C-alpha cells in the first residue's frame, strides 16, 4: 500500500490548481441516469478514487462512459439496470444516490443499504422517508432495500428533520423526472446543491431555490442531454489554505472561490493568515505562529465538517487553547490520537475536542482513518519537524487529486512510496 513520506518544517510557496469538486461531480454524474441523451461534463476530478468508483457504478447500470482528462462523456440510451451492485455501494456510500433517479424513471429499484463508516453510523432514513412521502413503498430484503412506486412517484412536499446534503440531492434528482411540483423544505444549502440545480436545469427540469432552505422542482417525464462544468472543490481549496496557515508561507490557489469558503476564511483571518482574492482565485499569506481560534461545524454556510480535521491540525500548533466542536457527524475525531503521536495536546469528550497548541510537532509514523483525517495528518506532517510517514494514503486519494505533485509544486518535500512493491 502506498505511503506518503513528508519532510516537514518548510513553508509553502507557489501556486496550486484546485480541481473540480468531488462532492459536486458525484451527484452530477449520477444525475446523467435521468436522461437517455448524451451528457458532457467538464472539470471532473477523474483521478479520484470516488469518481472512478462512480464511473464503474454508472457502467454497471448500463451507461457508456468516455473519460479524457477532466472531461467525461456519458452516453447510452434506454435499458438501465435497476439494481445497484453491492461491491460498489460497499466501497462508496454515495452510490445509494442512484436509487432515486432509477425509482423515479422505472418505478422500481433495489439497492444495498450502506453500512456505517469510520466517521459514524450514517443512516439513510431521511432519504427513505422522503421517498415514502412521495408515494414509494419500501421493503427490506437481505440487507437490500427495494423501493417501488406504481405507476410512478408523486410530486409533493418533503420536509427534512436535518438538512442532509445527500438526501437533498437525491430528492432533487428524483423530482426532476416526476411530473408536477415537488417542494423540499429544510433543504441543505451547500454550493454542491446549487451546482446540481444548474445541471438539472440544463437537462430541462425547472429547479429553483438551491442555496436556500426551500427548493422547488417542476419535474418533466423526459429530460434532454447537456454539457456542464463542475464547480471547483471548496474542501480541497480549504485544505490547502489551512496547510499554508499551519506550515507558513504564501500560496495561490488557482480556481478557488471565496464565496464558497466564507466561514473558513473568517476563521483563518482570526489566526493571523492574510487571505485575498486574486485574479485567478485566492491567496494566503502566513507569517509567524497561528493564533488559536475555536470552531463549531455546521451545515453550510457554517464551518464545514469536512475541514474540521484539518482545522484541528492547525490548532495543534497554534499559540493558545481552542475548542473544536463537531455537530454534523457523531464520530469524526479519529485523527486526534494520531495527531497526539506527533506531539499534539488534544483531549476529546463527546463531540468536542480541547486543543492546547504546542510550539512544534515532531514527524512520526501515522495512519489515515478516513479522507479528511488523512488530510489533517498531511498538514501536521508539513508543519512538523522531521519525517512523517503517512499510511493508508488510499483514503487521501479518494478526495485529493495528485496531492504530492501539487504540494511539491508548492515547495513541500513529499513523496509517495510503496514498500511492498519495493521489496518485490
Ligand atoms: C455529504 O455527505 C458529503 N459527501 C460529505 O463529504 C460531507 O461530510 C457531508 O455531506 C456533510 O457536509 C458527499 O457529498 C458525497 P449528510 P452526506 O447526509 O450527504 C445524518 C467528504 O469527506 N443523516 O448531510 O452523506 C448523517 O449521519 C465527505 O468528502 C441521517 O441521520 O451527508 C450525518 O450525521 C464525507 N440520516 C448528517 O446527517 C440520513 O438519512 C449529515 O449527513 C442522512 C444523513
């Protein structure tokens, strides 16, 4: 298995190009199931493992896919399978999002229920209740859920108990091919929802309100094909901003959008980082040690849970104490113990972590437990003195394209090794 070797303690300098958003590309690729006509998607982070998995999923369901660099063409009309393969859903929970489009188009779908993962139980009850509210019947069978709607789903009103990102996307997609008006209340407001709305409208649906808590979808039985370019990855951009604040230096993030990162930029400014919008994106300039700043994660526009772990790595080297509160996921502090092995002082109780910043971290062998925990350890490795060996890099590869190449271009000493391959 690949490892990253990081020789830390060097400031970052240079420019990094931000890739297309993983969490936007994923539902948009799945939304191509709504039409029989060709779709051409640009700025897709095709090197990410999760995007490769999504492409395999679409192929397993009957679509044909051509990938060229960051552009993906999806074709294939007519017969699609209405059963999602277990081995793919097991690898990537977001695969369940195929259920809604297939149910809405064909009146029947069978999908495995994804289990928990390192960051918590992650049930799909909000998704299932919404489909029941739109007239679906639900049967559980050997770990699968079978949803049926005869003759088809009914447009209507859905109100979420929590603004789930996945459930919002899921219902938007299904409603787009369900004639009549569907209203989603307490919808998630993430930028990825707005990107999906743009794509669905290009397909010929009429979707309004993304970015607010109330989304209206006027569905049409038949949608056409479309071309669309995916928005930049705000979480990748936020990770590099935080990395530069932790390691010091000056970095330009080409393609990053300030408006998607307002809570993160506000918190970073309080640490002493100077952040500015440039012609090409965003720049960050950090001199000296960061000041400590407490944060609490919340649905957008709050501080994103996906940057909680990177933030903890930054606070580990801040001057003073801070509290990091995780309010979106129940178990997203696996990185705390690994950061402690590098010299960080962190105490975790329930959904809160108390961090006493230390003057410096020391490189150590550490292990990524999930994608963003991996990003946090990478940041800690960049800020630490000495050598850090990050294991289970495959987690990082789910969400960061060419991470070592991008960091190297910014002056970091990072290389990928595979000890097993070397021994052969
Ligand atoms: C999306 O996951 C993202 N994934 C996650 O990014 C991100 O952390 C999360 O939104 C929150 O911003 C993708 O977009 C592919 P949710 P999603 O439904 O849709 C609970 C990353 O690192 N919940 O908003 O699964 C759930 O357990 C990933 O890139 C229910 O209780 O998130 C969680 O505590 C990880 N019942 C909370 O809501 C449900 O039916 C938020 O989940 C659905 C969710």
